[in-house]
């Protein structure tokens, strides 16, 4: 007997998809002690808040154990099509 399964597909923006992929990849590393996002997400990860700056707010912060010391890595995720437009625009100035 075949059962019908209803699948609900949500539209997800490219940035959120990349965040989920990176989360899974970084979770596999034993050096990553914490993963923090700048907003609530479907992964229920802890979030962080920073004061807004000219260059924006980072999307993700990693806490890693690097040779026995805690270090933080800030990651900004951009859409390649948008980034390429900005790169071309700044290059022509």
C-alpha cells in the first residue's frame, strides 16, 4: 500500500540556506565550540547583538579552540550576484 505524503516546501533565501550548510559543516569540527547568528533561525542557535556599524552587522560568529585559546571568527555571508555587482561598480570608479 502506497501512502501519500504531503510535503510543504518553503521558500528560503540564499543567505539562510548557506547559513544552514555552514552550520552543519562547522558542527562536525571538534574545534568549534560555539556558533552564533545575528538573528533567530530554524536551527535554534544562540544569537548575538552588536551595535550597528558602517560596514554592517556580521551574519555569523564562530568560537573556536585554537591551540588552547578561544578565538572568535566573524563571517559575513553575501549573495554572489549582488557582490559581483558591487565589485564591478567599485572597480570602475
